């Protein structure tokens, strides 16, 4: 077995002297007991399983959308119990704040009046839905499912990179990765007290049922998907199957007398809760985008009347805006009176004059992102861009400075990853999933995404990223 | 009760699976017949390929006629096996079955999806060059056929007998009886009139091939013995009450599924159409064949099946 250690950045497995960290020692010795041929055989089996089970995502921009396997690396990432405790507490603090913030933005707007966050920053966002002002969602929950991206800096500290409050995806791969690993490398799990994750669909369903407007009867929950061509369709179908709820498309639903129904072969049936995996703008052509073919005409009226719950609530996207992120430490203090438990990356805001000046002068040291985009689209990696690329990007920024934020390049942590017969360091991040229902629950672990290209910082699946199984260890005395 | 879209998806998944299976089987049988008779009667081999192209009419009309039999055979083999544009190729049907399965995956089991997906992936990996070799072609088609059979087995053994299952089986049974009638309609005119001209072994080869093309040769022998009398073969293919690919059995299967889908109190429009048809087939017999009324009768069956499909689309799928 050959282990290559990284030149810079925090290594998840080996310390500065090249010794395995204690919680990785057992795994490393198991891996070293395998021959190269063993590993290759197992890896082939793993590929075959992914392919045959159709565990795929769809890449846009190619004819008909190409189905691809989401690459999986079998070397698991291990998080000790104490480290996880810190992450979990920080995440609960964040989702609580995000929900209070959304409640405030759509009711009294106290945080804007108190100047905690500039009003124009919120009110000008297209994710801020004026039409929803004053509307209280069932159980006052906006963010039922949140995926927060976490990275580690060169000292190994966990930092929040962004929150995803709209339709975070990836949890199906978390579950499938665990299945796959226990099938292909059963030796691994046997030697660690790994916290189980299989009950996620059950907890998700509980979370969704909790917000059903009709109390005291069996609520009808559905998962709303844009359909088979969506990049995350595999996940939609997976979660619907795991929860045992119907997967519906917009055309399956209809509004009658301010109630929502699904069309069935023998008449219609009322729907109480929609776990929607389509963006706000496409939900209802009468309320938002008129050209949307994916949504349900009149859905927002039913929601407004309180006859259906939507998870996540429409308008929640304003909370995961990249410029709102910069204000999260202040918002945590404002709503909870607490210090943030998880640090985050320093952020310069395009809409602030001083910040913009700084960004323009230090473009070669910064990562610049557009506030509205996700999935690694529309960003500039300053240190790796050519002078010309930076100039072009800056010219675009000047037209709409408020649309950009910049952050110093964080040297992401790396994790040994099996590539071409060797274990090479590749950069990783972590997306834990948090559910907000009758209480807040954090799925132990989450999706570890890995940048498979050597030297790459971009872990998004649409940009050549893969994933790993993520283990949270149970506390010793538990 | 299920979503109309899901019922629609399952219905078409059933139809396309059945169509893929039919095309695979007929390709194998036609290739074999063509090889068998080629040296004796080239015209007969040519006719077999032309029939196959009429049964699965997915070839472009602009295609020039083939002078060489070998060119016709190879274009037909490739066109109906892996051609992605041909709407009746095995690949096309498998892809459609899989697309429909993906869109209603929550109504299926993992076993069903994996079997279908593996069969599709395997065929997708075949290249034209690969299939040009007859032995490889045969083994590839046999492998696809096995994959389809295990998919059907997974459907049989893992799916709950709910409304979804009924729509899947409805699609399968409707496609099956429809395709059987199309095959008969295209093959019979030549077969019936050819009797005096062709020499006897070749004549029987064709009837045997017809039975094999409908998976009926062994079942026929169980009823009538090894002797192939045209009138017996017709009687069997049209009216046998037990063979799953006879027209009578097929129509009854469609009727049974439609009856179970219909609400208890009242028969639906499609159930009425197919119910009448199934009754006709149960009471018809030899005289129809003797009186030469067989072709108009087959046309009538096709019309009624088309009406049934339209009616069920309207009633259940809202399309």
C-alpha cells in the first residue's frame, strides 16, 4: 500500500509527522492487510453495484441530460464523537437562528429595523418573496431540511462555508454510500462503533407529518419532483421509496376549492404536505414564474389558506444567500444572545464600498462567488485565474457589485483517496443534514464530497467531485 | 388507487417490455429461418425479413430497396436490435421501458429495476461491429432475452398485486395480443396461398417458424402432436384457451385486468370493448377459418384493441 501525504493543508488521517491519527489507526491497518489485487477486485464490484442499481445523477448541458454514476471512494472519513458534538451543537444553533430570521423577515422585520442587517440587502433579493409577507407557515417552520457545508482550515478547525435552506440534496448518497461500503468492505464497519444513519427517511417523514395542517388524522405527504430529467431525480425517487410516499410531478396535482389534490386513476385525493424538490420560482405559475410547467397553478393560494404545508417553506431561500451568510454571527447573537459555536470564513461583500475596493485590489488572493448561484457555477478562483480572466470577471462585477461576495482561499483539508492504485490526498468538505420538526435532529455525519482531480478545490458533483462514506463514532461511555 | 401518471408509466413499461421481448424472439427466429432456407429458396428468406419489417414498422420509408439478401438481413438485424432511432428496435423498447420504470420507480421493487437496468446496460454496450458476427449476435440476443425473462420474473415474484401491478400487466397483455394479431395478419396471406407452390419441408419450416415466433411450438405439439396442419395451427394460435400467446387467451387476459381495474359497481368503457371481443373469441371456431373470414376478423380484432387502448387512456390516464 502506498500512501502519499499532502504538501499543504490539514490531513484528516495523518498528523504532521506522518503517523495515523488514533481514530484512523485501525482502518489503516485493515487497509494495509489487503493486496493491491484485493482492492482492485472490490473496487470493480463497487462500480458494478453503482451502475446496476442506477445510483446516478444527471449532468446538464448535454443532449437529453447524461446519467452519470456519482463516483464513490471507499476510504471512509471518520469523525470522533467529541468533534461531532461541537459540529452538531453549532448546526442546531445555526438552524434555530435561520428559522427565527426567516420568521422575522416575513413578519415584523425587526432585524431590518434594528439595523442588524441592511434592509436593502434582504428586500432586493429575488429569493425574498414579498407576496409571502405576513404569512405564517404551519408550526412556524421555514427550514425543515437544511444542508450546511463545512470545511476544515489548515489548523483542522471546522468552518461553516454556507447553509442550504432551499432544496439541499445529497442525502441519498449518504445512505447509499453506507450500504455500498458495508457490502464491498464489510471488514471496515466491524471494527468501529459507527453511528447508524438508516433511520433518516423515517425521521424525515416524521418531520414532514409534524407540519400537516389537518391534525388528528393520517396526513397525506408527497414528494414533488420536477421529473426524471432533473439532476437529483435519483434522490427524489430514492426518498419517496424510502419514506413510502408518492412521488408526484406538478401535473399530478390540482387545486380545487382552495385544497390540493392528486389525480388518481379512480378519483382524486387531498394532499396535506409537500416535500418539494423544486425551486420557489417554479412552484406556482400564477404566483411566481408564469412559464413554469413544473408547478401547480393555485398552489400558493392553498398554502396561504393554510390548507397545505410546503417543506421547505417558500421564501426560505433568502436565508442562505451568500451575503446573508456574512451576517450570520451577528444574527446568532441578535436572536439567541449567544456567541457562534462554529466559526465561518471571513467574507467581503460586494455591496459595501470598502469591501468592493478590497476585493478589486486583492482579486488574485480571493475566491469570488455570485450570491444567488449554487453548485460551483459562476465563481472565480482568483489565485488560479489568469490576469485576463480576473479582468473580465471584475468588469462583470462592477455592473452589479451587490451580486458578489469574496472570501480568502481556504486551504481545504485533504483525505487519502484511492486513485490509480495509490492513496493520494484529495480535498474534502462535509455537508451534514439537519431536520427541523417537533425538535431539531442532525443526521450523524453527512455527505463528504471529495475533489477527485489532483489539486482541485471544487468538490461539486457537477464539476468532477465524488463522495465518501462519513462515520461519526459513538461516544465511548454511551 | 394510484396516480394517473404512475398508472400510465406502468402501463407503458409493461407494453415496452413485452414489445422488446417479442422483437428479440422474432429476430432470433427469423435469423434462424433465413439461415435454414437461404440455400434452398432465397425468396422465402427475403420474405421472412420483409415480414419482420412489416411487423415492426420502424424503418425509414425513404430506405432504398436491398438488392442483396445479405444486406437486407444485416440491416434488419441491426435496425431491430440496437438502432437507437428505430422505434421498434429492442434497444428502443428497452430504453422506453427503463425510462418509464425510472419515472415510477417508487412503484417498483429494487429487484425489478436492477434486472431491467442490467439488461438495458448490457445491450447498450453492444456495438454494430460486434453484432455483425452471426454467432455473437445470437448470443447477445439470447442474453437480452434472458434478461427480459428475469425482469418479468422479478415482476411476478416481488410486486404486490395492487393497482400498479394491474396496469403493468394490462400493458403487457394488450401489447402481447396486439402483436400476435399483427404477426398473424402479416404472415397468413402468403402462408395460406403458398401451399401448392412450395415444397413440403420448406412449407412446414414456415409454419413451424410461425409457431416458434409466438413461443407456441411446444405448446402446440402438446395439443395436436408433431404434425403441422395449417388448420390446426390456426385453430391453436387463434382459439387455444390455455396457451398464453393465443389470441383468445390474450384477449381474456386483457379483459381480466380491465375488469379488476374497473370499480366494482360498473364496467368501464375499455372493459366493455374488450369484454365483447373476448366473448367473440370464445365462441368463434373452425368455421371462421374454413370460410376464409380469418383476415377480416383479424382486422376487426386490431380495430377493437386500438379502441380499447384509446378508451383506457382517456378514462385512467387523463391523456
